[in-house]
C-alpha cells in the first residue's frame, strides 16, 4: 500500500495524509446525502401537516 520511504519519511506521510483525507471526504459526502434525504422527508411531512390543518376557504353557515 505504501511506497518505499524516502530519507525523511515524507513520501509515506503524504500518502497516508492523502488516504486519510480521501476517507474523510467520502464520510462527509455520505453524511450530506443522508441529511439531504432527511430534509426531503421533513418537507414532505410539513406539506402533509399543512394540508391536514388547512381551514376551508369559505365557511357556510346552515340554518341561520
């Protein structure tokens, strides 16, 4: 996985850092996708709530 070390271990350090940043990036992207999906669910639930609690446009009074 790692290339041979140079005199100061810099090459190995850079490869390790690059691999770590790549893994972190993948985790952030997955988390953002999850948050986006949950936000869509919240928007849908809010729309259902608004539709369920909406008052009629006109109230017709009977018998008066």
